[in-house]
C-alpha cells in the first residue's frame, strides 16, 4: 500500500510502498478514503511532539470497512480497564494508543483499528468530507459542552482562531447555547465565511476585543493565551484547545478575579457519535479541500503557513 511516513522530525515525509497491515483477533482493516491534515500533524512532523518513529501520521480518518460500509475512525484506543475508560473517556486514558500519534494512522491506503467498536457509521455522509469530524469536529464540541454552565442568556463566547476547529466552535455555541459568539481571526479572507456560520462579529487580533464570559483559544500561542485571559470576565472561563506551545504567567493578581483556566482534549467516542448525528442532520457546515496523498508534504506546509480556509483532506 502507499503511505506517507515520518522518519525524522524536520524532514519531509516519505511517500512509499508498504505491506498492507494484517488484522489480528478483533482488529479490523479500514480502507482509507480521506484523512484530515491537522496542526498536530505539523507539530509531530516538526518534532514539537514526541512520537515513535517511523510513523504514519493522520488521526482524522474516514474510510470503508467490510460489512459496515463508510465509517469514521475514533482514533484514541484506551486500555479498557482504567477509570477513564470505564467512564467512556478513552481519550484521557494514560495508556491509550492513538492512530497517527503512537501507532500508524491514516496517511495511507489502509489503517488497522483494534475493533469495530471504534468505527462510527457515516450513513449518507461523504467520507472525504466527513474525515475532519474525527478531530476538528469533535474537539470543539467537547470544549463547548464543558463550557455550557457559563454560556447563559446575555453572555458572550469568544472564539480565538476560526480555522479547522474554530469553524465548528462558532456553530456549536449557536446550536447548544443562547450566548452570542464573536470570533477573533487574523486572516481577513475568512471573515465572510465565519459570519455566515453564525458569528455576530469577526475581529482581527489588533482590534479591540470585547469581554467574554467564555474564551475558547483554538491557537494556543502565548499571544492568544494573553488575549484570552485579558478578555475573560471575572468568574469567566478560558478554555485552551490549540497546542501552539504558548505559555501564560498566572498568579493571584494576573487575570480577572476568580477566572477559571482549563484545557480541553479531543472528545469521547459518544461525543463523536453526537457530532456525526449533527452532521447527518444537516445542522453543521464545514469547508474541506481534497488533496492527493502524494502531496502530503505540500499539505503540511500549507497548514504550517496558515493557508487553509477549513480543513485539507488527503485522498489516497
């Protein structure tokens, strides 16, 4: 099979031929039809995150499974025994294996999955279009759900970074809460799209940002974390989702009184099922651009430079 493989951080992926994986026991083989290109993939390729090498990247995987049809792969596979797994929170399992992070993922023609349990049927959804739901769709869904106690009538949610994940976050705030939503985005070309998704306003980071009860940071740089803390109201919530490596000095006299700081990590299998159901109902919109698998390095470079409206999806 064809696969794009990371051998050394900072070097281009090698697009090469590899033997097709052989499933054992309950494992199932999925023929990849589309795999989203995430900022996390760039971080892995650049060496900012540690990973066992060589590695086939890609955790936003949609494809075809024999007997099931078109499916979306839930890519965090827990130990099944710890309290997180018992609570259905496998993405928090300390021993979890994760496609494209700790084991081979979807930048290939085939991917091996531990069992059919981790396959979510897509029904009539186009698998290439649906691939980003596995991370870009479910991660902001979880973040917004966790923030719902703060998102009451008359409050404002600030979405910092309106890219692959932020485009979903704007819609979830509108769908799940009565709060108004304002986006902060540096690429002015995205403004009309984000407004069309339901944001009341889209601002450039250099503009005056309103105070908000909840701030979702989908970038995670030091600059955006400072912006998030400065925008939060007393008693408000700052949720870091982006992993750009930023840091935020924090002490009693830095930041609003009784502000809550947290991060939000991926989503559960049940939350992914919820997101797929929302997508199948037609209540979600998102932008996808298909790119041939042979152009994986070019796709990573575009994401690295921020030259993507929504999500790039590699197609074998």
